């Protein structure tokens, strides 16, 4: 399937989903504002209990707040909607940046270049080894990678990478976004299956890695749950499409 009428974006906005990132958000916003072509940085304060929103606003971001934590996918969509509501927003590419990148967020500029040039519909950052080792065993990464391969035949290097740049058309084609931490895996599958061009781009980014304490383990469990749900929903959709005379109504979003 080939997406109809690709339009090359005429601008760029940075969207930063953030929860309790008061320590790093100012550096991330300052770096994001240096990305060539980006004239808008939107921070979605996803129910933070610290000063994330206030600090981001002081650093020069447009801040949109969720009264309660709604998860990464909801924050991404809120940010995209805030961009679309601005003059010319419907033609801007969307550069999604994690809130904990600090000064290295400036390096995400290389993700925007192929999208703004019309050479890709979505780019995905491939990160180098991080300065501190993480505490995970690769279970969620493996689940996501296998799911993408089975659904599309394409093998992603870092299927959970949250730094991505999309055309507005590509994001619209992936809506409704999969819930929570399943959003990246689902984006890759949904866009590839619809014929969009997906490109991985090396980026020298450094972020805070999760450790081995109870909070980190709960985070990884939530990731596994959300990725598994996103993959299950997409398997069910494929089964419905293949069923002769079957219903084409898709399962609930996820």
C-alpha cells in the first residue's frame, strides 16, 4: 500500500512528553530550541508532581498540562494537537524528543533532515552505548523487535527508541496511537504496513537509563505489558483482514 499524496512538511515543531523531569527539562528545552528549522517547542507536562511545567515554560517552551498522568502516547498526541492548533501547524513535521536528554537533545536535528527533505516519512534515532549501563535484560526490546519483524519483515535496531520525526500525514495515519509504552512499536508497524518510508538514523544522544530497583522493574513491567498489548491488537487486526468475508472492524485501539 502506498500512502496517497505525500506532502513535504514546511516547518518543524519539537514535542517533549515529560513527567517529573524538573532536573533535566530546562536543558532539554534549551537544546531543542537550537534544532535547525524548529520554531516551536511544546512540552506536555503529563501530570508531574514537581516543577517540570513551570521550568519548561521559563526555558522557552509552550507548555500543555495534563491534570493527571495519562501516559506517553496520550502526551504525544496532546503535543501534536497543540502544534496543529498553531498557525501553519498542520504542515509542520513533528520531532518527538524525550525529556531527559538534556543538552544532547540538540543532536536530534539529524532526525528532522530526511523528513524535511521529503526522503522519509518517519525517522527513528539509533542511540550509541550510554554512559551508564542499564539494569534491563532486553526482554521488552526483544519482544518489540520480534513483533515488528513478524508484522512487517523489517528488523529495527532499537524498536523502543522514543526520538522520532514524523510528517503530519504519517502521524495522522497511525491514529489512534497505541496506549502507553507500546506507542513506538505500534508506530513502526502501522506506518510500514501502510507503505510509509521509515528510516533509522544514528544520533549521539545520552539519557537517563533505568536501574535495577523496584521502581525500575515496575517501569519495565509496564513497558512489557503495553508492547504486548499493542502487538496483540495488531495481530487481531491482521487476522480480521485475512478472514474471508469477515468483519473489517478493527479491535479497540491499543
